[in-house]
C-alpha cells in the first residue's frame, strides 16, 4: 500500500467543512500507486477519491487538474475534480496539496480479455481527440533525457548484462526522433491499475499525474505493454490486435506511426524499466510503500527487441 501521509478522521473534519459533500462515513487508504497518497473517502453524499500530492507542488497542479475537468466536460470516462467553497480545485490537507474527485464506477481487472483491451484502445483514442482542444501544455518530464539521467544513477547496482542492454537500447533510441508523428496530450501511465472496468465497458481512466504533451503513439505503446503482456514479458497477440483495432477505429494510424511502432514499443518499455530501477534501488521513504520489480520491463524490452510481428500493420 502507498500511503506516505497519514490522514485521520480528525484531520479530515475541517477539510470537509470547505466542501458541499456531506460528513465523513469512512476513510480508507488505497493500495495502489507509488507517487501520491490516495484514500477512498465515503461521506453521507457519496464516494470520492482524496489525493495528497507528495512530489508535485500546488503551482504545478493546474495542468493536471484542469485536464481532468476538460476531459470530463467532453464525455471521457475520467474523474471530475470537485471544487471547494472558494471555487478552488486544489486545497491543502496535512501540509500537502490535495485534490478531491468523484469516485468512478468499476474495478481494476488483473487478466483483461481481448474485448476489454479493445474498449480501452477505443477510449484512449477518444481521449486523445478530446484533449486536442486543451490549452494547457506540459513537456514530458520523463522523456528520453530523463531515461538517460536516471539510468546513469542505477547502472552500478545492476547486473552487467542488464546494464549493457539498457545502455544499448538508450543509444538506439537516441538515433531516432519522432517529431513528425502526431502529438498531443497523453496519459503516459495507462496501466491496468489506472483503468476501472464495468464488465467489458470502461468505467473510467484514473491517475493522470504523469499526463503531458508527447507523441500519441507513445501512449498507445505504454498501454499495450501492460494490457497485453504475458508472464515472461511476451505480448498476447490477440489482445494486442484488439487494443490496436479499437484505437484505430477512432483514430487511424498514419504510415509514419506504423513505421515507428517497433521502436516505440521499446521506448515505452525503457521508460518504465528505468523508473522501476530507480524506485527499486533508491526507494522513497514512506509509511507503507512498495516498489515494483524492474526485471519485468527488462523482459518486455528484450522480447520486443527480438520480435518479428508487431500487429499494427
């Protein structure tokens, strides 16, 4: 469970008085995520998600919070932020910038079906289109420069063969640019635990706090690398085709995107391999935290490097 900042009912009482959401019924920490503190908050008016930001500052939040409001306004299944009596989305609780959003329907699926992958692909494309008119801008803080900087801090901890693989893959990515590909606002972390499903229907996309402006295909690759992965790092071809077909039913891929797809899958794997390596070897201090196994994305990357069929053409 990731709860870095403890919140008690006594802490919450004055906070709730600034909102029109009723009185506290239950407060429960959410056992997911490794960056922010999250609680399920049940009141006499309904169920909400309370987020306390552990790294982002209040002046860094408008891009993300206003994006949530923009997407919800355009019908995307995403959590809408709730304003306090001062008409502010971002408040403060226990010394942390804090956001309250409505709790979306559905639950996380551990073993998604091809149909569910197709629905996620379709909603992701709809999100990309809906975000086209969003005026906020945020350069990707975890792009290629961050990968290289982070990798340099963990090479000494890694087995030599793994370190060499990462160095080689970073060198390969450095030779390619994707500036010609369609870009816009991306979620950048649309793993299974950031999507709620109601059966085969998407109940909602959550946790937009890595969202940024980047290449849209990169977002598709990140999503596929988690939703369609098998044990051992390989990809389920049926689920992969379903996700890609769902996406292209809304926004067809360009010829340039199809050409870039094999390397983009590897780029998406590098991003999460490096972040997991850092979290594993240099964990943040927290009350209840966990670090995910970095070897998973090492395997995903290795499988992509040897792959012949990429399902997109």
